[in-house]
C-alpha cells in the first residue's frame, strides 16, 4: 500500500517529502528508512504502543509499521488535457492507493504562487477538477467496449458496464467518486478501473511557523472544504519540520517546545496517512523483537499471520491474542494467561487494531 504526495507548484510538496525522508534517516537507530528511488521512500508510523509494550517485555529490537510515500511531480491547471507533465502525472496517481494533497496555507513574497495569490480552497478545487476530468475521459474511453460486452449473456460484463455508468453519472455532477455510495462488488469493480477520484485523500495544510497548530483562517477554510468529502486535514509547517529533521534529539525537543508542539507534525501526518490507506497494526512481542505488522482494517487472523510469511496463512491453526490493556494490567504474558485473558482465536476472527499475537501453525 502506498500514498502519493501531490500539489500545485510552490506549495512545499518536495520540502515536505524531503523532511519526511530526512527525519526517518535521522532516526534510523529506531525507525528504519530506505530510499527506493529518488522520489520514493518508506517512512515509519510512530506508535507509542511499541514503547508501552517494550516497557513490560524487554527486547533487543523495536520495528514500527511503515508505509511507502511517492513524491509525484507538481500538477498544473489543464493537466487532464496534457498541460505540464499531464498524462505522466495522472498515470503516477493511478498507481498509488491514496492521495496526500499538500495545500499552501502560508504567505511568502519570495515564493511566488502559481496562481498569483494564496487561496488553498482554489488550489484544492483545481486539482479536484483535473482528477474529475481525467476520470470522465477515462470512463468515456472504456464505456464503448464495455457496452458491447454487456450485450452478451455475461453477467459480469453487464455489472462492470453498469458500475462504469454509475460512476460517470456521479462525476458529471462535479463530485468525486469517493463521495459515491457503492456496494462492495461495485467498489471492487471501480478499483479495477483505476479511477483517481475514488482514491481516499488526505489534505496537508502547509502552514507558516506562526500557525503550527493550524488554527488560522486559511487552514479553517481547508478543513471546511475537506469535510465535504469526509477527508482529514493535518497542519504541517514543512519549513519547520525540515529544520527539526536535521537536529539531534535534545535540540529537536527544545525546538519543539519553543514551537508549542509535543511531537513533530510529521508523526501526525504518518499516522493520518496510515489511517487514510485503511490500515491498522497488530504486534508480535518477544525477547528478540517487538514489531508492528501492517494489515488492512477488517483482516482475519489467517490474513494477519500471512503478512509475516505466506505459509502462516496457509497452515494457520489458531492465534493466541491479548490486548495492550491486559498486558499493562497484569504485567506479564504468564499472568495474562493465569487470569484467563489470553484469547484463543480461529480462522474467522477479525483482527482488532493493537492486538498482540502469537500464531500457531
């Protein structure tokens, strides 16, 4: 699962991406980071539950969950018609599972806005329109062939055609597909079409150092606009985060305190991106390592075991599972078991965020 970072030129998109990758590299002793390509990186998802587990289960290594971020080239008005990088930009978005849009919420006379003025809602609408137009064009190209196939006795072909038509009708009301109510089979079909506005979106309000908490009017306007499609907004001062990423731990803590922050905003961003992708974590804990494993929300126990090794899913027998609350209440796994709080779950068990597990295969 991966998220693509998008935005208009000069909104701080690359500064944000570089701050993310720099901060991960600086914390490599605790949070592994690797650059896959110049514009791709794996970033960890900060999770205080790891520290709470290791406080009671001493371990040699702590491994957090991670997600892949892709820095996608800046979009310009008319991209759906080939302006700027046009189709290349759009094809890169088709490949990711979620969109992180950086929106400029700061004034700086030295950084000229592409539209000549700072208007974050207008920026959001510009990209939304380009993605809407691209989706409409994509569906209009697919529909003739789908319609011919639908005239056969193939029920699946008819279903695909009806799903395409439902999507196109919704797009023609100028609303993104993420606001369209779909059944699970329709959702699966839509995913197959590679439609851009069907992807979940997270907005990052790139703020000035004077508004790191995002309480100013520009961020409030972004929140109001984002709420129309149920999207989350994370305020981040990319400039400040880039400076923080270069400091050692003591200086970083001092600078955070001076800015009125408890943690780097990038930590909140990583967690929000993880949530936007529809992901959650479960843990394995032992002397060798305490580790967060990434699974989709709704994954079953065998599917969760399978992220460790595919054989674990195939040969799954049962899982022994307990909660962090039980660990903190009873202090050891032995006491959790003695008090009857260690649950034995089978193949139909739906994983809960934060489960601590042992798999039996």
